[in-house]
């Protein structure tokens, strides 16, 4: 028996079942019947999938799937949820199990099962309740299911960024003649960069989403200033995005100081620093000139880079020239993306502080044309900064895919036939992007109208 196989009750049952061919056949038949039952509404539906009439097209089957009148029984609703989420849950479960099994050494089974089942149950139940449970569960349960989905999103983001942090500061293994030995997945996950990077990305996600949502509501308020729905939504979005935006420069400072010690070539590219010098200046703007080994047109604040990176105005900052030429990241995109991210971060924090000041001293100023216009114009900044941040992180690490261990050129796969999966996934994501944009547009244009006058001209709360 392999070390992977346990002796729990269910392991023994599973092994006995697999030994008996007839029992396995029966088991598979039961699964097939269950699937048939779950997917019966799809195979033999009484409602059309698509209907094109004089009033336009509609999709009755999809529309009725979670309609309270069409599906009055809780048990039917449960099976409809199963129908929609079973494929997603199965894919997640299989992927999580497989990836944990490959990483081996974590006493496989119990953990794999737990994480796999939790991931599946999470998507399946909470997202289902949140999306389709508005008038079917109590407001508290609905709110809690939204919180659970958000927590799941944060956690999954943390796991993804942790993998990236490992590429920036690899840990949890030793190299013996180029072969990794003494592998510890836990130590790899808890690599030195994971805390700073995941904190920054989580805050960035809240700031980007908060300001994008605030931008949309500000835009709608510019058309209809008295709409209470948009006023409340703007206030909530500014709170969420604003708190994150104020914390982002602080967390960015931690990131930069970490990079100064662990990835000095990335810091040099970010800052357009070519020469190694003590008391290095901070450059605002400017364009790195690689041939001339200088950054042109920048405003320089003397000794500020040494001060920010090492908390000492006379500290030495390594320039790109301290590294072999074939180990330089390209400073042009890295510096420009970094400047864009910091400029946007500063703008968003100023906007957040102004919103807090207005909300505290004079609420009505939040709804002046000028302020609404500023919020609407800054709506895309957070999302653009997220892209810029990833440019800094990824291009700043070049030519390494795993910093100091493996070059990107050596990581390129030699496997052929990848054009079809590449085209498939590109099309899939394009389709998902278009449908997400279409759904968002529909939600925004269908937003309810609550004129302020109906509340006696006053905002409640
Ligand atoms: C305002 C000051 C900011 C500073 C000083 C700053 C600093 C940094 C630094 C140094 C990195 C590189 C981290 C690494 O490679 O390990 C980074 C990455 C990143 N930044 Fe910023 N940042 C700021 C604002 C923002 C804003 C406003 C956003 C988005 C809303 C953002 C999103 C990102 C993202 C997504 C990454 C890549 C993932 C990560 O490293 O967490 N940053 N930032």
C-alpha cells in the first residue's frame, strides 16, 4: 500500500468497491442516473431556450431557472443550483486535488479532500445564495453569503499572489547540481515576499474596484443628481476604495524597501537609477535612456531615494551598472509603469481624503458637479494601476522567471501544438470579458430611480 493511501473507513470502502467489478458498474450506473436526474430539465425542457418575438429576444429557460414563481419549491431550487454549479465545482475539485497531489509531500489525502471540497462547496453554495437568494433567504444570511464570497475571493487572490511572490523571492528548496532538493511547499508559500506582495495586491483590488464602482455612480449622478440610489452607492464605494487607497502608498513603501534589499536590479529599473551612488535622488517622471545610461527630463529630489529605500539619506543605492548587462530588466517600461502607479495612487489617496473631509464637514460637496466629474474621471485609474503594478513586478524581474534561479528563456516550453489551446482560451476570455461588460452595462442602465424628493429632500442615515 502506498504511503498516500490511508486506512480510514471511507478509504477501505473505496478500495473494496474498486476490487469488485460488478459493484463498480453499479456505482457508475447510480452516478449516471443521478446526473440524468440533475440535468433532466436541460435534456427535456418544457420551456424554450431562446425566444425571438416582436418585443425582442429572451431566454425563458435561463430566466425561469431561479424564478421564485416558476420554481416555488426549495428542493427544485436546490437541484437547479446543482445543475448550474456542478460543472464548476467538479472542475475546481479536480484541479485542486491534482495540483496538491503533484506537490506530493503534504500528507495528501485529508488535505486534498478538505481543500477541494471546501473550494467546491464555497463556489457552489455561497455564490448561488448571493446571486439568486435576494428574496429567498433572510437579509442577514444574504449579506453573510456575500461576505463569504468576498473572503473566498481574497483568499484565492492571496494564494495566486503568493505563487508570484515565490518567483520574486524563491524559498523552500535547495539546488543540488541544478536539481531542486529538500522541497518544502509550506516554506515556499511562506517566502520572504508573500506578506508585502499579498497585502499590496489585496488593497489594490479593493481600491481599484471601489473607485471603478464610484466612478460609475458619479457618472450616473452627473445625469441625475437627485438619485438616492446612486448617492448611497457612491458613498459606499468611496468608503471601500478610499480606505484602501489611503493604505496603498504605505504598503507600496514596504514593497519598495523589500525590493531594495532582495531585488536591487528591479529597484534600479523602477527608479531609473543607472549609477551606484550614496545619497541617491528620487526621480519624478523622466524617461530612462539606456544608451546614455541616464534618466532624462526627471525632476530629482536629492537623497530622497536613499531615504525612502533604506531610511538613511546617505545609504548606497545600487544602479543598473552594478549588474551584468544581460541581467538588466528593461528600465523604460518598468520606470514608466512605476511612475504611473505611484501617480495614480497619490491621486486616489487625495480624492479619498477629500471625500472623507466633505463627508465630515459638508456632505453636499460630495455631489457638486466638479467633484462628481473628478470621481468619474478617476474611475479607471485603479484598474490601470493594477495593470501597471503587474508590469513593474513581472518586467522588473526579467531576465529571470524565478529570480536568480531560472531564466525566462529557459522556462519557455518546447511542447508543440499549443496554438489551439492558446486560441481557445483567448477566445474564451474574450467571450467572458464581453459578457461581463454587457451584464454590467445592463445592471447600470437598469438601476432603480429613488428621487431625493421622495425622502423629503433629505438623505436618510
Ligand atoms: C501610491 C503608491 C504606490 C507605491 C509606492 C507602490 C509600490 C509598488 C511596488 C514597489 C511594487 C512592486 C512589488 C514587487 O515587485 O514585489 C508594486 C506592485 C504592484 N502594485 Fe503598487 N504601489 C503604489 C500604488 C498602487 C496602486 C494605486 C495600485 C492599484 C490600485 C497598485 C497595484 C499594484 C499591483 C497590482 C502590483 C503587482 C502585485 C504586487 O506586487 O502586489 N499599486 N507596487
